[in-house]
């Protein structure tokens, strides 16, 4: 059976995917639930949690793909209430210099001429969602100046996990995808807006992820065969 590994930072985001369905999986460092050939994992906030969970479960399952769901902040004027994240960068990886922070591709030497090389997601199998570029970092962005800097770098959305999961997937040569829905505008009202909009945004992203799983499971079986797994 080809398994799809679905990650979400928060319980509210994970619980929204195939809500009320599946069986809890035990003896794991991250809460997980299985619904058919989908394994839904609550990884916790931040890049380290997301990368650790992705690596742990990828090693255990040999998944056909890694998918990230959940919420994000909106940076640019891009329209939509849920997005296919076609590209991802880590906005807090780079060099702190006297003239400001210079971002570099994650894993590169943070010196010399910076290069624009975001992680690219798997081809969209027909989600119907607008495509966007997300910036991930270990900080909750509620600063218009920071948002403007990220927009100038070509980013539309911001979160704390996707680009780290993308880096793990690239290292393991696994396809990855991410669908997120915005809760806030990455400004001074973001903390309150996030809390107020979390459940609705998580549900929007989850519905799109459920459609994605249905679309890509047969495709992934053909490409990767039927890897066996034991939980």
C-alpha cells in the first residue's frame, strides 16, 4: 500500500483532516492517526519539530509523498482562501550583516552572492487552487516591515514549517506538497486574527488536502509501487 504522510503543526489542523475518522497510532514521538493509506501526524510548531517528524515518519513508512496542511499568514495581495504552495524558502536562514539580514538557500554557505533557489513542490495534479510561494521561519510574523521584506523577495505567505519539510523531502528524494489557508495578514493584529480564524482556515486547508490525497494516491502507486510498512 502506498502511504501518504500528512503533517500538521497543530492538533486543530491535524484533526480537521478526515475529521473524526481513523485509528490512533501508538508508540511514536508525535501523535498520529491512520485513515486508509493516509497517516496524519501532529508535528508541533517550528522547523525543527516539522523536520524531525517528517524524517521519523518517512523512515518508518517509506511514504509515496509528504504533504503539509494547516494555516499561514498572508503577506502579499494574492487572492484566495487556500493555496497550493508551489515553492518554499526558509526566510531566517542566511547571514546577519551590518546592512541587514541576507537570506540564502537553506543548507548553502551563508556568504558570497546569494542565490534564489526555493524548494519546488511536486506538480499540482489538479487541485484548482492558486499557486503561491511561502516563507518559513522560526518566528511568528506580526510585523508589517518584515512582511514587506518577504514580499519584496517574492513571497506570498508565511508560516513556520513548510520549507523545513520541503528540505527533508528533497534530501530523501521524496515528492512533497503543501496546502495552507491564511488566518491573518502578518501584521499587528495577527495574534488575535490567528486565534479567531484558526479552525475555519484549518478546515479549508484540510478539505483541499483530502481532495489531493484522492487525486494522487493512484498516481503515486504507479510511480512508486506498493511499499510495505509496519506501524
